[in-house]
């Protein structure tokens, strides 16, 4: 009997263009990884001075949704 398990790990990205390295603990009886899914959501968070997070035109183009 094959048993599959899903492990969810959240990594917060707080700046445009930020890169974060991370590790995920796997169970000792894991034999293989059958897939990796990555998703993201852009939120415009107001700063204390009332302005939003600024992105460059190139970054804005990369994050446009169809």
C-alpha cells in the first residue's frame, strides 16, 4: 500500500526581489518526493507613513496576473 503525505511550509517574503533559503523536514521513512508546488500572493501593505511598498516597473511587469 502506497501512502502519500503532504507537508506545507510557509515562507514570508516581505520585500520585492527578496530571496529566502529554507529547509523542509521530511519523515525518516520518506522514499521519494513526487512533487513540489509553489504559490504566491502579492499584497500591498501600507507603511506607517501611509505609503505602499514600491516596486520597479520590471518587478511590476513580472507580477502582473493574466
